[in-house]
C-alpha cells in the first residue's frame, strides 16, 4: 500500500507554475472574431472539400447536363425545327437554365442531411456569424452551377451551337443564371429546414421544379401554347430567366425579361432568405 493510503492523507496534486503554463499556451492576444464574409467563405470552402472527398457529387453537374442536351436536342430537334442543329440555337440557353436550376435543389437536400447528422447543431455553438453556415453552403454550390453551365456550353459548341453574342454574351448569360440560381437556392434551404428527411425535400422540390421548367419557353415558343397555359408561362420566373439568357447570348437584350428576372431574384432572397433565417434561429 502507498504511503498516502497508510497515513490517511490525500495524495498531493501537482499545480503547474505560471512559467510552465506560458510555454504551453499560445502567447499574445486572443484572435478577433471572424467577420461575416470570412466566416461564410470558410464554410463555402468546407462545401468544396466535401466535393473533393466525395467526387461522385459532381455527377449531377457533369453527366446529367450532357444527357439533357443530347436527349432533347435529338428528340425534339427534327420535329420542332429543320434540323437538330437549328433547334440547338434556340434550345441550348433554355436547357442550360433548366439543368442549373434543377441542381439548386441539392442545396436543401445537403442541408437536411447535415441537420439530421447533427452537424449544424455543432455549427450553432461556434462564435461566428449565425447565418454563415447557410450562406457558405450556398457559396460552395455556386461553383457547381458555373461548372454545369460550362459543361452544357461545351457540349453545345461541339454539337454546333454558335452564340451571336460571342464571349461577352456567354459570360453575361451564365452570370445572370448563376445569380438567379443563388437566390433560388434559398427556397430549397427553407425546405431543408422545415421538412424531416432528404427524400421529402427532394420530392417537394421536384413537384415545384417540373412545372416551372417544363411549362415555360425552354422547349418551344409560348405562342404555340393554349391561351390559358400562356397566362402561366408568361409570369413563370423560369420563362423570364430563359428569355434574358437567350437574348444576351444572341447578342441582343430583353429589358423587360431582365428586369423581371432581377425582381424575382431579389424576391427569393428577401422572402425565403428571411424565412430561412427565422426558422434556423428557432430550431
């Protein structure tokens, strides 16, 4: 038996000196709290690292757009135009919008998955700007939108698409599409917070996306549709976005469509961004 046990006294406790502690602890002042932008960019980098470790996540922004372009060009091209190549001049900006907008739903799916795993509960304990994890996640998805648009454009150029607007028109069209998609992602972010599973988020997203993308001017001109359907198509935000992107890529402009696209973009951010923050802060 030890001496401490036989004598009935508690063993002595080692207390480190101030000099010993100073050699272990980091010297200097405590680093400042990161601002909103740096915190959001840090979480955006986290989203990119997830792609690095799970590259299969890029399937929806690489293979899916290629399939969409090839399938619809050769499925509808001969029936709706003189040739698939002629139809491609009209169709490619629309299918670019459709593919990228459909990809935005994975923002909500990924958020719901992180919530179910408890990841966002840990994020909420950090001393950073509260919305930073959500904003950063969408920042990371912006790269996916750009990549999908570039892949579609590349396939279109190989098949014969020739934008009259040249490089400036293409860059302007993709930029407008990415800005709209960033705003539209807030819709699915809200869905990811209020719905209980990733399957329900995906199901609800598809119920919204299919009418918006197919009941639009992506595949045909609205003038060929029944009057009651034209009424919906004309106020559809996807219709306005496609008209804007199609115009700038062709070297012209559609001021009305661009104005409505920007209004829809601001509306999505204001309405669903506010609802998302309200819901996130009260989980």
